[in-house]
C-alpha cells in the first residue's frame, strides 16, 4: 500500500481580535490508499480545521498554516502548490462532504446539475454527458428514480437524500480521498446507519480512502482502520480502531467511550459524561490541555505538556502516565455493534 | 398557477376602486376650493346659458355617486373623459406622453442595473477594501440627496458652469427639448442619471448585503470544495441566489418609473406622464389627474404582479398555486 496523504506537524492558527486561536496545533498522520481514518473529538477540537487545511479552504484573511507544517499528497506538497494546481486536486483527487446536507446544496440549481458540475470542470465532459453521468451517480448512491430526481431541486429532497446526493457529488470524479466532515450528524439515527452503510459499500467498490470526522465513536467503530482522537487542537491518541476501542490509553478516550450509550448492558447503566467544557483555544491550559477535566490529573499534569509517544506498536498516546502499564482501563468497551 | 393569477387580478379591483373613489371624494364641492365650470372656462366671463350647457355636458349637475358610476362605466369602455384644459380625450394625452416616460424609465433602469449591481458585487467581494468604503459612502450620500436638488445641480454644473466645455451654446442636453447640436439620446443622460440616482444606491446596497450573505452559505463551501475557481463560485453559485431580492427591487422600481417620474420630468421639462400630471394638478384638470393616477395604479399593480411571477423563475422553492411535489 502506498501512502496517499501525509500530514506533518500541521498547525493552523486563526488570528482574531481576541487573540490567536490555535485550532490545530501540531498534528501528524498519514493515510494509505483505500484506508479509513477516523478523526474523533468534541466540537472545537480541530477536526474540521484539519480537514479544511487539507482542502486548503482555510479563509486566507485570518487563517495561517505554520511555516514548518506540510501536507503531502502522493508525495507532493499541497501547501506549496499554486492555486490552479490546488483547484485541479480539490474536488477531483480529494473530495469533501459536509455536516449539514440541508444547506450544502445550492437551492437554485437542479441536483443533477450540481452532481455533474465537477465532471464538467475536471473531466472535460459536456453538460449533457455530465447530466447523464449524474443520473448514474445518483442511482449508485441509492436515489430511487434517479433520472427524474436528478431534475429536482434540493428542497424536493429529504435530508438523507441530500446527503446521498452530496456523496454522489463528492465521488463523481472518483477521488483518491474522500473527507467526510460529520456526514451523519444532522441526520436522524436510522438515516445515519443507511448513510454509513452506503459509504462502506461505496468504499469497497471504488477503493477511495476516507477521512471520517466525527464526534461519535459509535459511528466509526465499523468502518475505521485507524482512529485519531483529538483534543484542543492536538492528537491525544492514535492507533488502529481495535487498539483505540479495546485498549484505549488516554483518559480522554476513556471518557469518550464511557459517555457512549451501550446496548449490551442493562438499561439501568448510567452514562458517564466528561465533566467541564472543552478549553478555549486562545488560552489553552498550561501543561496537559485536558488536565482540568481529567479525573486522574496529578500535579505534574498542570505544568508538563505531554507529547504523543508511541506506547505499543502503532499505538500512541499523549498522556504522561500512558507508559505505566498499570494506568489502564480495560473494562472500558465501546458500544459499536458489529453488524 | 392560473388560480394564483386570477386571484391576484381580482385583488386589484378593490385597490382600484379605493383609489378612484378617494379622488372623487376630493372633487366633491366644498372639499377643495374651486368651481369646476371655472376650471373649464378659465377666467373669462360666461353667460348663464353657456354655464348651463357646460354643466349639462360634463354632467356636473348629477350627484357625486352618479358621476362616479358614469366615470367607471366610461372607464370600462376605455374612456377617461375629456381634459378641461386641452379639450382632448385624456386617453390620447396619456398615450402621447407614455412613450417618453418609457424611454426615460428604461434608460434609468439600465443605469441602475449596470452601476448598482456592479458596485454591489465589487464591494461585497472585496469587503472592507477602498472600493467598498467608497461605495458605502457614496450610496449613503446618494440616498440622502433629494431628486429635485440633484437634478438642478446637474443642470447648473453641465448647463452653466461647464458651458464652455459642454457645447458653448445655450441648448445643452439637459432637457427634453430637441436641440441642434445633440442627438436625441443625449438629452436623456442627465434626466436618466437623476431618476436613477436613489434607486442605484439602493440596488448597490441590496446587492452588497445579499452577495455577502450568499457568500457565507454552506453551498459556497461545497462549490469551493469541488475545485471551482473563485470567479465561478461567485458568478455561478452566489450570484443567482443574491439576485432574487435585487430583481424584485428593480422590478418594482421600473413599475414606479413607468408611471412617470413627476419630480424628474418636471425639473428637466421632460414631456412624460409625470409632467402631465404635475401640470394637471396646477390647473385643476381633474380628468387628466384622475386618468394619470389610474394609470399609475395600473402600472404599479401590473409590474408588481410580474415581479411576483418572476420569483418562480428565479427561485425554484417558490411555486404558486399548489405544492412543489
């Protein structure tokens, strides 16, 4: 397998009136062809900004990507590309779908036209050919009567159908990487499952690598190869899905897993929330950013910033105590059901 | 759709009756000063027989409701009565003046569209730039300037102060009068600018705010994520959404202008419907005034209807008379 995407020391900061927001602060990961990486964390942990940095869609007026940061796509630096080359990658080789399908489609154009638009742009298709291909794509993502529905406007589609259309749009040019930014968050639970199943099925068919951004660990249990847990703009844990779900190392990951509803234990089981609020990204707490909310925090956590250390093969954690074999929570288990 | 259209046309009837009735009440003896017979004959002394004849001819001896009924009856036949002053059918007078009003209105609308929309787009796309600041400033000033004052200042500037550079002769393209030196269209420039001024400023402001709103929408990010250029994102994806309210405004404005711009036409002596109405007011020429106002009401109502119908074309979410599915 070849490395498709490599993110090195990504730092994306926003300069606002209130100060510098360190939305992403030193993130490293790589993505192999055909693999799925889940990026998990609360709102404001830097997941979406990481994705937008890869797409180079960070607003230029306020957002700054660090000079020592780099993003390599097939070995070529995305960050040093000129705009024209970047546009030829965006939507063609790396595509993205967004959280809210209700507002992510343009209300004044027919769905089919929007799905086919990138084919006209990147593949040089005529409008008519693109319309034809759009019908096939809509059919592929499970829109019934695709030929007629392609002529509908977005408001005539339900939320689930719109997200299907967004997926069709993103996959139109058969991209190497699909970035899905919370694609199911705005949908109700049954539709969520359908959309996830669709994405898994399409990935098997097209071999597209997926970066799945979510705050819901349950969503990624079935589909991710690797999981990256983010907190306050930094990686706190990185490993295979199995490692992170069954042998989690970081107290924040424990908290995420414990706050999931489980259907394998009795209804009386109580969900354990992570107390407190995510920190302000302008004034990140000294030491470990998670220490104010961490039930295991010691004196040293207030002063020393933990770095992401490899603990086991391919499994790393950014906690000062992760090296200690007795600092484990083996009883933590995810709710993600195997289908 | 047809049902909607019929309903809208039927709604025009009460508006129309209300306006005409109001005008008739104002005409009733004692409400406004003046003897109708005197308005017709002017200051000349007239014999009692002639007076009786005029009263008979214009039906002035009948009761007001009766006169109103007769007026409406004639109106249905397309007869707006005779002008007191000109002894011509009002319909003919308005038909004479209307093409001039249309010409001026179209010229003003063209200015409004080109200047207003361009300025709005530039200041939205380059928000907080110098161009944006200048647009915001100049639109604020334009909105605040009274039309008649702007018209007179333009006349002063181009007709008198810059006389040496603009032609030297007395006849300058500042009025509706034909001159020896300028082609006919040149006479339209200053009145059209004057008529368009306030609306152009509004168009620029509406366009700016709509464009900014559209550019902040999620579907713009989707379009960018497709790899479209900034230009394509703005023109294809933001523009059509941002245009909807602008088209409404321009449409309604066109309706108002079609009905005659009383201030602009008076200042530039432009022989349109507006100037005719202005004269009719001064001369108490009731039939012309009535006819002119009825004409305005019609023009505005019809254009409003057309604007509402154009929504359905621009915005697929709007479909009249029934659900989308």
